């Protein structure tokens, strides 16, 4: 029953490693895939899973996120006790703002008292994936766990950027490591770790008690991974891991079946479940580029699991060419996502994502790049492996992404050589 579950989405993070994309907005509000915001994926998972009682906890530079949710996610009938409600930090229980993930829930314990759910589902609002949360909730109930932690199998060399969950051979959680240099591996698999997805299911009385105890500690960071899980393990409470990676979706004769990996999965099956922590510029860029592949693992056209968002009214995208056989001027788009309102007028776009209302002028070239809303690319400009944030005008003849040393004098350049032009930058 959906009314037995109350959902909190953590959406107040600064996303410092995504700077300058988070210079003017919180991480969950960063645009993704042309028309979406990152938080749309978590919210869509909730709606598709039948979870309709949702609080979104906000704090850092939340104006654009609040506007997006107000305009695009005001879709649930309050008369049926369904809602998506914003809960900004408001110093309700003291003189501090949210001090950590656990403290954010602690400061809103009054909502738990009002709603009285059986379970509380806590989600991160800054990951890209599809997940039926009720598979997780059913697993939690069947295990009779006090806490269930969502985990995903990742390569060991990525542990330095993730929270690592240590488990035993029975799937019980035995420890937690934050971005370790020497991570605990999956039992029997020395090349893999279990990364925390930032997803937790608690029994209500357990959550209330653990938050009260954590709040009384002076040396706590008030974080679920660093503090709450170790605190629970010391008491020998039942904390189990839900292995997201061992789910599979098999399509047979047009039907969809969700199968627990323990029953056996054909390893030759195409990867069906996808999860990306886009906490860095390079990870964000790679996840966007996943979408323009010929056969992307993450399918935005999945009618069985639609991703919702808010879209302003724009005309259809348009390509314009003139005299191509004489001048070489041609409006061409290959292997790209092109949003409404875009005009590719005599320029070339390949393996790129164009957000709404982007203009590509004649003889310009855009390769392997992400252009956000309102970007204007002047004639003869050349852009490669770049992220151009909103409302940037690229002057005629500008070259970005071809000389990284020169780009570093003007823009931010990531470790992997992705050039980021911040929102509203004035380029001379």
C-alpha cells in the first residue's frame, strides 16, 4: 500500500564538484539530457512506482528547483492525500540549517508525526537511473529489516568518489566507508564494490529513535552513511543491502518482467538497469553522452517508464540549409538530441545535446558537446567536447575545445579535458 510509505528526496546539496554548473543552482536542478533536470529522474521513479506522498528537502540556491517543481510537478490530487511538497531548511528545531542528510530528516520529524507511515523511503535527488522503488520496499519487508540500503555494483577503482557499503556473504551490512582509498570489496568478487545509492528504507520507530540519538551527539556529522549506519551496527540492528545491480528487466513478447537476480540472469542480456552518480563534471558529461549513442543503455523513449519534466512552449526544432552544393552551407544534425525551439541554420551538429531554444548559425560546427537553453553559436564558430551553460552567446569565429591551454585562460576545464562555459558568460 502506497499510503504506508512516506518519501523524502534530498535536494539541497551544493554539488561543489559540479562547479561551475552549480554556481547558480543546486545540483538536482542542473539541466540534463536537453529538457530535464537531474531531480526529474528520482521524481519520475516515485510516480512510476506508485509513491505519491513526497517531500523534497531543499536548501542551497533552490530558486530554480522550486520553480521547476512548482510548474512541472504540481500533478497530484491533494484530496486523495497525494502530494509533492517542498520542505526548505527553516531552523525549525534550532538555529542551524540542514547540517547533513540525517539532520535534514531530523529537522522534519514533525512531518513523520503527522503522516505516521510504516516505512520511510529516503532518496538522493542527484542521480540518473530508473528504479521501481516498490521492489526495494518489498525486499525490506520480506527481510524484516530495520534499515535497507540500496547499493549498486561498481568497479573498485571508482571507490574514491563514492560511499562504499561493506556486506557479508548473507547480504547484511557490516560497515560503511566514505570515499576510501582501500575499499572493502564484494565477497567473492575482488574487482567490485558495493556503492551506496543514497537510498534508505527505515521502519518508522527505528528512524525516529536513531535520529534522536544522533542529534544528541556533539561529534556527529549527521550523515546516514557516516553516522547512522555505524550507530545502528553497534546495536546489532538488522541492516541489509538491496543489490540494485542484480535486478534485470527482460522483455518477452512485448511484456515486461522484473526478476530478482538471485533467480539467475543471462549474463548475455543487455544491461537493463542503469545508475550514474554524476557528481563531477566528467561524470556528468559522460552520462549525457550515453544518451546520444546509437543504442543507449539508458532509454529515454521507454513508454513503460516515462521520465516527466516541465517544458516551456517552444516551436518544433528546425534545420535550415541553403546552396549546399555551391557553398557547403548546410544545416546538419547527426547522432544528437535536439530540443524544441532549436534552429540549426547552415551549421553542423554531431554527437551533441541541444537544449531548448539553441541557435546554430551557418558554417559553425558543434561536436560531442552539451549546449543548454538559449545558447547562440555564431557563424564559423567551432565547439568540441564542451558544456555551454544557459544564455551564452558564442561570437562569430570563436573556437572552444581545440586548445585546452588557451581554454584554461578563459573557462573551466575538467580533469578529462571537458571545457565548461558558465551560465551567462560574456565572451569577447
